[in-house]
């Protein structure tokens, strides 16, 4: 069956968490390198999944005589393509985040400017809001339905 978009995130359980050194400044060069490596590895895994999907769809595409078999295959392909589309958008977000790292504009909340935090960024390296601003945004979203 098709892979889910959640699978690439599982990779973040297989990395060594960053340990700040005593007196180390938040978002030091070493810390930025840690996050850039995480993002590049994540992007590589997503790109490999895209390649696997292309090969799978090319190799397994069959013209079934039975309409049920054909419909099942088309539904499977449709699910895979939707997942790949979400991952394509994620790759774009990863590229934007890498660009922020290169411009020394990473790790700080876009709304209030405070440090997002290392553990939050390791859980979601593309985060642009601190946990407080993200929570408020989600509350507003639920209240307004937007």
C-alpha cells in the first residue's frame, strides 16, 4: 500500500539530539550546521521516496481487464500521488528553511522574535513560530474556522 506522509518524520527519532555546550550562544555556527544537516538528510529521504514512487508506478502500471482491479490500482496510485504532492510542498519548505539558515535568520519566532528552542526545532525543523505563538495561532484558527 502507499506510504503515508508521516513516514519521513520518523527519521527524526534516529538522530543524535544537539547538546549545547556551556556558554554556547543560541544558533551558533555549530548549531546551525546541525539543523542544516537534519534538513538536508530529510530532503534526501523525501527525494528518494519520490524516485521509489516513480519506479513503482512505472513498473506496476498494468492494464487490468477487471474493472475492480483497475480501480484498486488507480486508487492506490492516486493516494501515492497525493502523498508525494504533500512531500513536494514539504521539500519546498525545507529549501526555504535552509535558505533561512544560510541567511542567519533561523531559530527565532517570526511573530515575537524569541528563540523557538532546540527541542522544538528538532521535532519540527521547519518551524517558524515559537510554541506560544503557534498555540495562539491554532486557537484563533479554531475560533474563526479559517
